[in-house]
């Protein structure tokens, strides 16, 4: 978390406008303030460009942060590692990971047809049906899963049944949000 001080982008980046989910180029020298820094992604306020944006890990250097590698390359496939990776994915407006928010409905693992590993299928939802960040959050989850050893492919689907409710937040998530 930032103390509200502005940082100047050192280079042009493509960021994602929150909550619409549309890509937008932020030029070098844009002033931003980091509002959330979790799971290797950054939510920034860019007042000259109309509000909040998500900056991907690959562009961390543009805000003076280190690009973090998320790959797990050692070992064999373990379902627990899938859940660990999902716990590193965050909604850019909420400081709780998607597992503790109760957004993950199902994780199914099967042998991939190629015979080269496992295929992981995840069903997740969002806190609101109109959230434009869904594809971005799902892509982040997928990218983290496919880095795991023994994973040949992954599919993260956004579903709406059952409808998400705050009661689905885990005890840890509720504590983080000050709900308990």
C-alpha cells in the first residue's frame, strides 16, 4: 500500500480501466498513486486519466517495483498448488483474494487429452454481474495455473449460478474486510 504519494510512470504501459475492464494506454510521465498492491498486480489512481487502473506484474518496473516471477517449475502436479495460485489472484478493488472472497465455485482436474499432464477447469463468479474486470481476473487465474508443473492446460470460466453473496466470504476474508 502506498501512503498516497504520487509516482511517475517511467514508460508507457497498457493498463486496465476499473471497473470497465477496457485496456487504456497510460503514457510515460503519468502520475499515479498505488491504492492496492497484492498478488503481483497493482491498482493505481491516475487522476489525469479518469480514475482507477490495474497494472499487471509485467509492468511493475514502470512504477518502480520489481517484476515478480510466478512460475512454479519444480515437482509434480498437486491440487493444493492450484489453490495456492488462486489465492494470489485479487479483485483490483477488494484487498481479499478470490478464494477467500468465495468467488471460486469449483476446481476440476482431469487428464489432458494430449497425455502431457492435467487439464484444470475452474468455475468462478464475480461480486457483481456487471463487473468488467471478470475477463482480466479469470485470465490472471488461468495464467497462474498453467505455470504449475504437470498442468497441460487450464480453463477458467465465469459463471453466475449461484449468485455470489457476502455470506460466501471466508472467515479470513471477513476479518481482512473488518466484517467480523
